[in-house]
């Protein structure tokens, strides 16, 4: 089958950083679905794994952890799907990725595709939706559909216009009673955040406390960091209420120190969100990702949540995928970039 992958980890302007290859079509076993990939989206994790390092793969490495497609075959233990079902998912970081004609994915981390979305629109959602959902509701324990418990409370979403921020704003707006303050630095990203439901947008290059003063806001109950943890953590702690919760998805940069002691006087809570944890460790609750993707499909079909697809870079081939990676690495992406399946 056709795929786009790599042998060497190179800068994205090198034509060999992502190349078109032929690999054997895999066979599903156990809980596996073999999915004919109809569309993919590109995430920062794709570019981080591809980034230059002194390593050469003996077998091609296939990146990509967001896809929508059609179930082609199923493993012996599959009970949640059948051949011909339309699905969307984010896969496992320990397996070959979605930048191929076919991909194996565990049924327990796969959801049914929203009926009212194209494959491209659906492919924009899984990784960011799972990340946002787990960060908000599992790591920070924000109550869902209970406005009485969240009445008068607020959340700061740092990096609101990116992929995770774009869905986190919507989930927080539609499923909680929280006041939402997002961060953005350009007019187009500010407008995007507001269109998704943010109540206020502040500039993340400035002091959060100073930006809050302009809005007449003193502090927040939750902070969800989706950009530059090292820089934004101390700024967020400054405006976090006592017993507040800070959750991040971004690694601390090499050589950088994260002083979690800043939370001590406020008895604050710090947590990490990494949506691949459940699939990597085969945790007993990994089926929760199947369930939350199905719930998201219903929210989309009912017009409560919308796709975060912003740009379609065309058919999945090496050239277009390199362009998508370059766009992600520029740090100026709004929403999600998608590509249609390999012809």
C-alpha cells in the first residue's frame, strides 16, 4: 500500500524529510480495525517526532495521529464496529501512523464519524478533542453540564486559537458555565477565539495580571496551558485562585526549570495531559476515548460543537504533507490543517 513516511529525521525543507513509499498492507488482530484512511490532519506532535535527530530507521516510520476513514476489516475480538463503518480516531503513538492508505487502530480508542461532517472535517477533531476533553474534565475535574457548580468560576485557555484551544473553548462554553478567557496575539486569532465562544481574549505576550486588570478580572479557577509552559506557568499562577488547577500539554523546554513551588502557598494543583497515555499503557479505562468521541459526534450532529478544520492542503502526498508540517512549525496555524486521503 502507499504511504508517506521517513527513514531520516530531517528539517522539513529537505525533500527526504517526508517521502512517498510502498509498505505491506497490515492485518487486523484482536481489537484492531483496519481502516481505509480517507482524510488526516496534522498536529504539532507529528512535527516534534519528525524533528532532526541522529537516527536512521531501518524500516520506514509513518507519522500521523489523526484520521477519518472506513473500516475495511476487523480483528477477532472487535465488538464495537463492523466492516463499512465510518470512523474517526487519533491512534496510538506506539504504532504506525495515519499517513497511509490503510491503518490499524484499536476499536477502544475509535469513535463513529459524525454523520454531518466530511471525512476531512472529521479528521480535524480526534486528537485535539480527546486532549481538550481529558484536560478539562479528567485532569482539572471541571463538572460537565452543572452550571450550579461552575457558576461564577472562570478558566484561562492559553493558546486559544490552536488545535486544542479551538475545541477546548467550545467544550468549556457549551458543557460548563465557566467564563472563558482565551489568549491570542493577532487580530485573526483573537477573532477566531471569540467566534468559538471565548468571553474575553488577552495577549499572551503580556503579563496576565496586567491584562486581567484591563478587563476588571482579578483571578481564575482553572488554567489550561496549550503553549510554552515554561513562560506561561508563572504568569498563570499569579492569577490563579487558591486551590486552583493548572493543567498543561506542553513539555518544558530543555534546560528550562518549572518551579511548581509557586503553587504551594495557594495549595494549587498541577497536572499533565497526554492523550496517548491510555493507548500506550493499555489502561483499563482506554475505552473512555471511544465513548468521548461518540459523545462528540452527537454534539457535532446537534450543532453544539463544530469542526476546527481551517485549511485543506489537498491530497496526502509527500509534497503537501511537507507544506503542512512547515505551516505547523511556523507557529501561526489557526485551527487544524487537513489533507484528503492518498489517491
